[in-house]
C-alpha cells in the first residue's frame, strides 16, 4: 500500500510539474528580428574595427575560428587581434544571398549564416557561421567561424595552385 502511495504521489508530482513547466510560446519572428539587429551591430563594429563594440556582442566563453587553422581564438585572443590590427577591417563585401537565421524552438539559441564575396578574394566565396545565445534577455554571439567556400568544381584547381 505504501509503495502504491509513493508511486501515485510521484505521478501526481510529475503531472503537476510538467504543467508548471509550460511557458508562453516564443515569438520566433521577434527573436529572429532581434538577432538581425545583433548581427547588424556586429557587422558595423567589424567594418569600423570598433573593438569595444565587438567585445560587447560576444559571450565571455566564445569560440572564434578564422580562415587560418591557427586562428582558433577565445574572446580575449579575438579582441587582442582587433586591438593589435586597428587598420584591419573588412573591405567591400558583396553578399551572395540574404543572411539566414534559424532560431531554436525554445527561443534561446540560433544559428546565423552569411555568404559573400570580398574584394580581395573576388573568385572564392566566403561563409560566416555563428551560434548565438540569449543571455539575460540579450542575444550574444557564442561561436563564429569564417571560411572560404570554393565551388566544388574549383577545388582541384585550387589544390594544384597551392602545390
């Protein structure tokens, strides 16, 4: 009898707590719009080499991967790069497509992808991929990766060129 009472109480508790765990639905369109605002701020900070603005948009435990295998940075290393290279900013960028934002259904994380051509590399496309997280009602960049994305048909030519 006692075992039955414990099981019944656990089931009742599970039923009540699962009901309490439900929250208001997340407005994914609003969250997507907020991420676009974050990314616009980030792009502006990159173009102007505004290191304090860059730092304010990145989580403390961020990971940033550049185009070179040695560019595997934490937040401090990333901001030090920008501080040591104040004249480094992105030259003219030509988008290949619209920015893609995919917000998770709980509304607390998102993936962002941009693809573009850059003036000093007009024949090889680039892709930047981000993972953003919502912390204290603010969206922040938690992960960044920038990479060259040559067309499959060009990979052999590129490999031969670097030999």
